[in-house]
C-alpha cells in the first residue's frame, strides 16, 4: 500500500520542522509527504523550502490566498496519492511506530475508513503531559455504531488519523467549510458512506495542547457552535434519515450540546451584540424549552451555579474514566 502524510500548516515555524522530522523517523516510511502552507506570515515557508531540499519525498503546496483550516486541509488530502493518508497537524508529532501500526490495522479491517490511536499530550515546550485514551475497546466499530457514538461528539483521542483514501473519496473529502468541527463532520460523512473505524489504545503520537492565553478559545465559541450546527444539520441528520432511523436521539444530542454551550452567554469576554449572535446560533442548534431555560438562566445571573454543577459533573466523569482506563486487566 502506498502511504501519504498530509501536513496542513499556518504560521507554525516553531514546530513544523519537528513535525516533518517525526515522519522521517518512522519504522515504516511513507511514500510522500505533502505540506500545504496557508499563506503563513512567519518563517514557515522558508523552513519548508529548506526541508524540501533535504527530504526527497516531500512536496509543498503554497496557497495563493488564505483558505482557512478546512479548505487548506481539504486541498492537502486531495493532493495525496497514497492508498492510506495520514493527516497530521503541523504542531503535533508521530512516534516511530505510528504508520506501521495503523497501516496494519487498516489492512486487517477493510471496512475501516480510518484508523486512530491514543495520544500523549505535550505543552508548547514539548514537555509530556497526560495520555489521552478513549473509553472503548481496541479494534473495529461498524459504521452504524460510529454514527450512534457520534451523537456524543468527535470520538477520537486527538485529530491525528490515518484515512483510507477510498473512504475519503466516497465521503467527498471535507465538505464542511466551517473552521471548527470540520474533522468531526468528516468522520460522520465517512460513517454515512458505510465505513467504520479502527482504534488502537497504544500511544502513537504527541498532541500539542495550548494554554488559552487571552481567552482565544473562548472568543472562538461562535465558530464552535456554528461547526456543531453544520455537523448535525448537514451530516448526522441526513445520515440518520438515509438509514430510516428515529431522529429523536439526534434532537436530544443537539439539546445537550446547546445547553452545554449556553454557558458562554454569561462570559464577560463578549459584548451584547456578540452574545446575541451566540444566542441565535445556540437556538439554531436547539430551541427546546430546556435550552431556552438554560439561556435565560445564564443571561440572568445564574450561570456560576450552573457552571459549578457542570464542572463538578465533568470532573467526576473524568475521574471515573481514568479509574477504568488504569484498572489492571485480568486474564
């Protein structure tokens, strides 16, 4: 099988070289590395040009205009000629057995549209943090189960995946042009096309986690909610309709996400106009009485109580998950 590695990048001069070199120390080397630069304004392009002279299998795409995360990633995936295609962000890194392990899993499971694995978190200095593993067994899940699980979110440890090109083609690559949840959208489209996925609990890559300096992530909340709207309205709902499944679970999931994200209406990083835009997007996701109650509560000063409850619940779930994942297995 021919293997490609696609690395979309934008202003990652500090890390893109490390990312590319992590591909070149694989126990099974890829046939090509495609790096797509989305009009970086730092030294990214100069670094890529230098690396391309050293690495014979590496080619570079230089976008003529900034296409955004979804558009740039889509272009890099479409340019790949491999049967299996790794999508790797330019601040992350592969561990040596990543390609060998996941390509083997895809070969063993021909109905898997992508393979994924546990990851190790690293910070901006490269220091190791917590492992991320999914609360599921190793191996293959069917397309039907993948769709059902998708109601709870994007079910990967991190967005470092090896795709089957055939599955990408049948899914239409990245059809979503929202620069948030486009990866979640693609996973649903792959399941809708009839492909499951296969998971390894081995830690095979490093995923960089950024501190939210200056409330950057909070300020992207509208994009996040719009991305969820795209996933549910244009991917999950059509998938359930295609299979003639009951849409009530979809509506319940939309309500859950709407209630969860309604907390942003009490944040002081937004002005009133921005909060109106956020409220509109939340109601587009779900306009049930329960959603409206949470919106009203956050707008009238009860947000801290709700957030405390939600935070406590999330902490308990995280602790229980950690206990389950670290529990010794008996034969």
